[in-house]
């Protein structure tokens, strides 16, 4: 008995950013989507900023240069949302 293992990493062929989801068509034929709120910078971006993206790293990710945001195919598949930075509150007395 033999088992074939696909060692290729998932790569993005096309991306669409809707009003709620980010949708990626992978080169292996799968389509995946994640909520727009996962990359928080993207959820707070203007529609024009959301549409200005490029597929990077031979399809390993997507970059939105206007807002300095990246999302990877691996992150989308594994359900890893971007964390918001923690802001500290400094009190002066």
C-alpha cells in the first residue's frame, strides 16, 4: 500500500474582497474564505484601500500596501486571525 503526500504549500491564484469575506481561489482548485474582520486593518480600511492588493510570494499571500496588511494562504486555511495590538494606558498624577 502506498500513500501519496502532497508536499506543496497552498498558493493563492486569485483574491476577492467582499463586504464581509475575503475569498481566495487556490491554485489546486479549492476556494477558501475568512471573515473580513480577521485582518483588522483591512476591516477598518476604505473600500478603495481594500481593492488595492497584490498577490505576493508566488501566491503564498496577499498584501494591501496602503494599510500595511498581509494575509497568507496558510493563515486562512488554519484560521489564524491577526491580533490587534494591545494599547497600554499610562496614568499621570
